[in-house]
C-alpha cells in the first residue's frame, strides 16, 4: 500500500510540474528587445482590425499651413485658434494578403465630417459627408506617383526579402531613438501584455506640419505588446506641441489574421465623376 501511495504522489507531482511551474517560458525584460520583437512579429501579417480614438486640441493655423497646395505656411497669428479634435475616430480592416482595406473616419469638430474609404485591387472608393451620396473612384497608382513619398514593400509580402527590408529599416530607426522604458505589465484587449514607453523630443522628429514647433514639444509612445505572440495590442501616442496643441491617439489592434471580406461598393453606389484632391499634381484624377 505505501508503495502505491508513493506512485500516485509521484504522478501528481509530474502533472503539476507539466501544468506550470518550472516549464513556463521566461518573460521579456529588455524594453528594446520587446520593441524589436513586436516589429518583427508583423512580418507575416495577414490581416488586422484597428480602431483609433483621438483626444485633444491643435492650433488650426498649423493644420492650414500643412495643407496648402504650394507647401507654404499660413502667417502666424498672435494667438492660436485651437480646434478640439476630441471624439475623432478612425476604424477599419487591413487585408494585407489581398492588399485591400476599408476605413471609416468621423471628425465631429469639422462640420461633423465623416468619410468611408474602400480599397480593392488598387482602386480606392471614397465617399464623404462633403461630397455626394455615392463613392468616387481613385486609382491609387496615380496617387503614389503624384506624392513625394517613397514606396515601401508590404509587411505581408510573400517575398521574404521585401519584408526583411522593411523590418531592417524600421529597426534602424528604432535604434536612433532614446532608450525606452519598461513599465508594469498590463491586460489590454483581453491579452496579457508587456508595456513599453518611448519619449522622443521634438528635435528628433521630422515635423513638416509644425505641430511640434514649441520648444517643449515631445512625442510619447506607449506600446502594449501581447505576450502570447509579441504583436502590438495597443499604441497610445501623445503629441505635445506646447502652444501648438496636444493630441492623444489611442490605437487598438485586434483580430490578427482573421478572415476578412472587403469588396468594392455596388455599381449603383459608384459615381461616374472621378475623385480629385485639389492642390495636388493633376488633381489626382485617374
């Protein structure tokens, strides 16, 4: 009988050890490693759902200067005209595999502006509260060629060399930033997450809009990374431009690699008038 009891206790001890204890994977403690691993985790991204919530105010004159067609800035006023962007939301889905996407935008502070954008097979279908009730079409190849920005290979590209190129570029930029700080772990969007914070002075940030022109301007980024797969769960970006305003953007990323269907609007909901953006080369009409 004692031998049988000892055997049962031994089996129980093995079971307990197998369920937890010493076999658990050690957690990450280096904030730089968490940042780089979080970036690398997106290399084989198939799809993701995102929600962005905006809070805070910004000097409306800085936005006007950033949006002028000839790149000039509006003359500075004696006192900033603050525009409260609290309540602005951006949400949608990105289908990296098929290079499609859909986005809904709402900006209550700008005449209750709203817009919907659907991207399918290289064509964007755009409808806003400032236009007619139908979607206008825009060939994205014309947009890419007209804007002075470099094209980057997609993170979800089937070509590993392209994805590797993007990762190397991102990680090189991360290496230039001040040392991040690891904060206590938290649960975000139902996921157990690491929490890392990066604070960057305005002098280290390219800022053509001038929103960080104040001497005390800073960019603070808080990243919550899922421990299970090291993918980002939440980003909170605080842009503090001193007298130019302060904005907080909360970005939640969920439903990684979930099946998503993104289709072009029905033909009777598409306008026969081409979409154009005033002030850009050729109006960007396809």
